């Protein structure tokens, strides 16, 4: 009997770890959106132009992201529906059409970033002409999305591998760059905005880190592990998902912070304000060696491909949830690819397009956050998982910060303060 007890005690931690593994995955899919090519553009701009001054934006954006993704997951677990579906049930049809239009614009801005990122990565790493690289990106994207027929778990594995590639690539970049960690740590704690352009880059960083389409998506991803659960089982599911979110979001934070830190340590230190991703790639080789530029290109490809899957999944959730439209994933994907292909054909600077797309996402964010706050504060919809008062206050403070940041950017733009 004593031996059996010892065996049971020893197995308990392993059993808990196995249980946790079953719940890990949804947040890793979501985290890809936080390290997509739009992040490359805003983080490289921020680091090369303003040194370590904007590292704090990454930290606070990540804290907001953890809070908002937890709220989205809680909504999905409590109600058994995703956020767009709940909006369809709670708000008027007219309101839902408006929310759907805004959400589709967010999906297009997101897909613009991921598509351009992978295309640029293929062009930079393998010297494939941009137009052909764009077509190859489309083919690879459709292939990865097709793998979803084997289930969400298959996509979770593919995306986790691609995130690992990005992590390894930027670990190498940080090692080669030899940054000033004291300055980086100091600016992670102390906020500063040196000039009007820094505000635009900071808002772009916010839009690239806290992304509206994955707020919609996370509430859908938890459904695979959801069921006709009791209130106690739902609370347990939420606890497991919060661990998933904490791990995945902090990995994304480390990658984003590394992008800014490497850019500051390499480009700012050498007096280079990088304006294009091609320039960033080209400059890394003479400054840090071929391994650095190769790792950068590989990370960009992995980022673009993985985020393309997330964009497609989010697009389907958005399309069917708000207004009940059922359109083929392939058609949705083709439509959202068009803006990126036009930018490639017209020869527009991809990095500028990426930064602007991320700023646009920041303006769209409140349209995802505010309906979620309205729904999750209602006990008749959320049951025992209804928001506490402090959660509601924190949510509205975050929404207010985003709205104020957007308003400041508009003021600076139209008053000539940029």
C-alpha cells in the first residue's frame, strides 16, 4: 500500500503536465499574429530611429495582449460561441454589419503584412523576383491552410515549429548584435516618446502587437477543447488556457523585444535609420556577417507563412460570425491577398505599407475590444465566468489608452507635428 502511494504521488506532477499539454496550442496559434511581418517593420523602424526608447511599448502592449486574449478565451469557454457569433446574438443586425466591415478591413491589413513579409523573405533569402515570390507565397499559404483538414492540432504543431524557427533566428541575432542590456532594461521600464514620428511608430507597434483579428479568433480556437462542461470544468479549462496564453504571449514578447533591441544595437549604433526591410537585410551582412542576414530572411519567411494560416482562420471566423456569410476559405484568401499583390506590382515600398497597415490595425482595435467588454460583463451570458468589477475597469482603461493614442496620432498628423 505504501509503495502504491509513493507511485501515485510521483505520477501526479507528470499527470498534471500531461493534462496541461492537452490544453496548450490555441494561444500559440494566436501568438503568431504578435510576431508577424508587421512587427518586423515597426520594430526595425523603432529601433533604428529611436534606439532603445520604444522597448517599453513592446512590454506594455504585451501586458495588454495577455489581458485581452484571456478575455477572448474566457468568452469562448463560458458561452460556447466565438466573439463574432456572440455579437450576432447580442447586437442589432445593422451594428453587426458595421462590425463585420471593420473586422474585414482588419483581416485585409493583417493579410497584407503576412503576405508581404513572406514574399520579401523569399526575395531576400533566395533572390526570387518579387512577383514570383508573391505567387510562391500564395501557393505555400494554400498548402498550409489545406493541412487544416487534418484538424486544428496539426495546424498548432506546424505553427509551433515555425515560431521555433523565429525564436532560434532572433536568438542568433541577439547573440551577434551584443546589445547594451542596461539601456534596453531601463527603457523597458521608463516610457519615452522622442518626437512626433515616435508616436506613429509606437502606435504601429501597438497595432502590430495587440491585433484585432486574433481577439476574434481566440474565442473560436478554445472551442475544440470545449464541450457541455459544468461551471467547475469551465473554470478549470480557463485556468489551463491562461497558462497557455502566458507562455505563448511571453515568447512573442521576447521575440518582439529582441527585434527592437537588435535594430537599436546594430542600426542606430551605426547611425542608420532603416527605411526598408531590404536595407535591413542588406546591412546586417557587412555589420554582423552572412549568418545574421540569413537568419533574418528565414525568420521573415517563417513569420509570413505561419501568420497567413492565422489570418485565414480569423477570416473564416469573422465572415461567418457577424452576419452568417458562408464563403469559401480560398475565395476569402484570394480577396485578402489582392492589396499585397497590388503593392508588389506597383512597386510601393513594402516597409512603409507594413507600418501603415499596423497603424490601421490600432484604429480598428476598439471595434473588437468594446463589444467583448460589453458581452463579458453580462452574467446572463457568461454565468460564473462573468467579469469582476476590476476586470471591467482594466478593460475600459486599455480601450481608453488605445483610443487616446490614436487620437494623439491623428492630431499630430493633421497639425503638422509629424
